[in-house]
C-alpha cells in the first residue's frame, strides 16, 4: 500500500503539466478505498518494528518544536555495540509542494543536523534504552497522524532492512510562528540562574542545584540520582555515602526545587571544571510509567595544578620502549664487604617494535645509616648508550667498591633510565637488582688455662677459655674437641654466637697414657655459617700425663731394704740411707711421705676448686650485666 501511494504520487507530479484535475480525481478514488490519507502520511503498525517501541503517541504543533520519544529494545540474542538511531531522509517527499497539498508529506523542517544519527552506546541483549529527538514541525502540513521513519544500526553503518516507524499526531498551532513555543509534558531544567559551585581542597563543598519543571505537566515521584565514579579524573568528590539520590513527591509545572549536596573534595583531584551527571526519573501520572532524562551540571575545583608533563607526555596515548635487566654478573662471584668487584649488567630492549635512543643509565645504591652500600671507584655511575633497537642487549660495566661496615645480606642497586622513543621523549624508568654482600667470620680464643698442668694416668685436669665472635655474622653450632695421644677425646658444645658475643669453654680432661712427646694437646674449634658450611680452627695447650708409680719411686727413694741406695749410687750401704728396714732418708718413715703427698694433692684440689668457683662466679656476673638494660 505504501509503495502504491508513493508510486501514484510520482505519477501525479509528472502529470502536473497536463492537468492537476486528473490527479485530484484519482486521489479521491484511492482515498475512497482507504489507500491515500488526504491529511497524513500512511500510518504504520509500531508492533512490526524490530527495535523501536513508542511509550505513547508524541504530539506536536505546526511551526513548533516537538519531542519524539521512544524506547530502543534489543530483542536479539547478542549485545549490540555503538547503536545508532537516525531519522530517515525520505528524499522527494521532503519539499514536494504537491505532496503537501495532497497530504502526503514529510512533517518536519529540514535543517542542519535533522538527519544526524544519535549514538545511544552499547545495548546488551534484552536491554532497553530511552531515545528522544527534538524536531520542528513544518508550518504548512495538515493536521493528522504521520508515520515517521527511523533507521537503526549497530557496529557502524546503517542497514537498509532496519527501517522502523513511529506514529505522531500533528495539530494546527493557534499562535503565530514568532511566538515562543511552550514545552509540553515534563521538561526539567537544571542549574538555572545560579553560579557554578566552587570547592577548595581540603574543605567540604556545600551546594544546591536548582531544578525547575519547565513543562506543563506535574512530575510525580521524582528521583534525582547523582552518577558516581571511582576515578578522580571524572568525579572530584570523596564517596562517603552509600546513596546520593534525592526524592521529591511531586514537582508542579513551573515549580523549582533545590537539590542539596555536601561533598568533600578529593585529595588527588586537579584544579579545573568537572561535569556532574544526573539521571532524573518521574511519572506524569500515578498510574503511568517512569520516564527519565540525563542532565549535566558543572562544579569548579581548586586543588593542585596538573603536571604539565601529563599533557606533553601522556603514557596512555604514547608508545615508549621497555628496557629491562636481562641479567648481571660480578667478579669475583662472592662479594666480601669492603672489597672491590666488577659489576656487569645486561640491559635489553624488550619492546617488539619500539626503539630507544639517547639512553642515560645511572646507578643509585641502597643506603645504610652512614652512607651508600655500593660506590663506583671512578666516582661516576652514568653511562650513555646512543641507541638500543628492539630486542637488542647492551652491557654496562662498572668498577665497584662495597662498604665494609655493613651486615651480611642482599642490598638493592637501582638503575635509572632516561631515554627517547619515536613517540615518547624524555621517558624515565627505574629497575632494581639485588646484590648479596658477605662478611668474613672473625673468631678469637682467650687465654687457655690448664689446672693442673701435670696429671697421672687416670687423673683429671680442668681446661677453661673463652671464644669471642669479633665479626658481623653469627657463628652457628660452635663446638670444641680436645684430642691427643695422652688424653681421652672430649667435646664441649658452646652453641650459637651472635656478633660481638662471647662463649665460655669449661671442660675436664682425663689422662689415659703417659706423655711421650712435648705434652701438646689440640683443641679444635669448629662453627657453621648460615648455609651450614663448617670452618675449623686448631689451638694448642700443654698437659703432661705421668705414669701412676709409687710415691717413693716418684721421689727417687729406692732404699727400702736396709742400707740400700737411698740417695743413689753415690751414698753406699753405710751412708745416710741406712736407717733400717722401712726407713727413708732423713730418718722419716715411708708413711710420712705418703701422707705428705696426699696433703699436697688435697691442697692442689682446693686451689683448683677455688679457681673454678671464682671463674664461674665471674661468668655469671658477666651474663647478668649483659641482661641488664
């Protein structure tokens, strides 16, 4: 039917020169069959549309602006991106006077932007979005219903098959064309007759937004919702409340309300103007459906000025090379604190297709309380590389010196890079490597005391000395082993010695054989490092072990049979040794010497006990003093 009407209209235009009466007669005949509406464009059933669903029939007046509103409903089973909706230019029917005369006409004025597409964004499968067009009705069209054709497209370009129709009602205006038109329905105006709110960090900005219903219908159940964003670049306020909606039961025609807010300015915002977006929903009647509109209101924020570099070197829209550490090595491999070493760093351009040029590499060492851990021997840590193509590697070689008075652990070395890329000038990046520094263990053994220094086979002596950790690393599992031909092998466990601490060794050694040499006994002191590697140090002490012989033989008295050799061969049988059986030189009996020897041993034991007690007391006193703050 539509094609029949359009075809007949073309025939009429061609026959105008031959006589309009024929066309008029034919139009009357067609109208009698319902094929040609004399005062309107042929109506279409919106139910046949694939996407557009009208809420109600839009109404307009000749010579006035009108709003054509409808809902876009994605009835497909896939998400649509970049959905475009536009009014279709129906070509010959726009300015055709004959079409206007006979009622078959495009109802809107054709101006710049009339047929521009409106991008409504992405619409998920099954979702809906409201769409509205503001158009000016032609002054010369007849009163009646018109079907307005729209085209719909997604993912670019318009599809000819997606032609949709919305029916509208046009009435004749009762005012002159120069009179200012009055809006119909609910029309909200936000921020009317008020200055831009001005907020200063770190203060709270208290402001109200004027909202006026400029339409001729009362808005009911009005909700003003502020759209929030976690990005400081889009939303300049801290989000402290869970809801920023403001509700009003009704806003009458011409009525204004204030929408109040109290917002704290974000610390990370920059000075400038920020658009706040709002979604306003309402009903025109209690039984009606909700309608909505999006509005924008600006605020001004005073805070820190945005860095000028961000405008010139924006990382989001410029490509730069990515330079990484491909590896490093040191010579020697193990770095001892206070010793020099050679550091070789391999730097690689990991970009696939972006080169780097004018590269300046500099080193920054981790610092301790009294200075940097690493330093270059030359005093300069900067090296310049002219260019580094994608995928290429360059080596940086430094002669380094490590600080002596540092703890044993890895220390960081930062490599600062400044370079140019084709789209990015003066780029700056930092990468780090960790270099372990070791300390040489230092152990000292105190004076070794042996009491007594001579014992008999089966006898015991006491050995005491201290082990001092003079280094900066802990000595783990410190042990002492005593071994020699004349003693029983003995072990003493000292434990772990932290830096600056002292451990004490106090052990009893037992003689098992007479000394056949110079009396040297070996004390092997061993300890482990944090990796479990063992180091041993040998110390010597002197201990004589004698045979367990009778006391008279010990003192050299062999004359036990009368006048024997009491003092040796030089005294003869009649000498001083002849005191009779059981006598000793000097006229003392043997038992007297035995008693004297026992008393001597008792005295030695008392002395040893006193010395050991005194050392234990000193050790306890030293440990007590260490525990005191």
